[in-house]
């Protein structure tokens, strides 16, 4: 299991715990003190990322698509910040 913690400048904390198989995410848990409304969107993001290749542009695209689909609002972090935290876990 790979882990990372990212403090977003001027924002909140993002924690990532993930496992990978080859170059794809096999499990992922995203936590922290940022806000995401509606809250169920976070579970959807995690599900959408399973199987995604560990390439920043692909991860950010998937995260942004779930946020947009749910008309969700991220407070204290962005899709880009979550992507950076994921990439830190695998570097």
C-alpha cells in the first residue's frame, strides 16, 4: 500500500492510500480535511479511479468528470490537488 499526504497551499490536507497493479490503481482511499458536496461524490471518485492508469492527466480527467457529473463543489482542494496527492503516493 502506497500512501501520501499533501497540504494544499492556502487550503486543506489530502491523504491518499492506494494499491496498484502494474501501472493502474487497484484500490484507493481519499481522505483529508477538505470538503466535497455532495459527500457521496468522494466514493464515486474512488470507484472511478480503480483501473485508471497512473498518469496525472488521466487521473485529473476522471476526477473532474465525476465532480462535474454530480455538480459537486470541492472546498479547500481541487481535482488537480487530489491528482498531485495521488502521484506523490506512487513516486
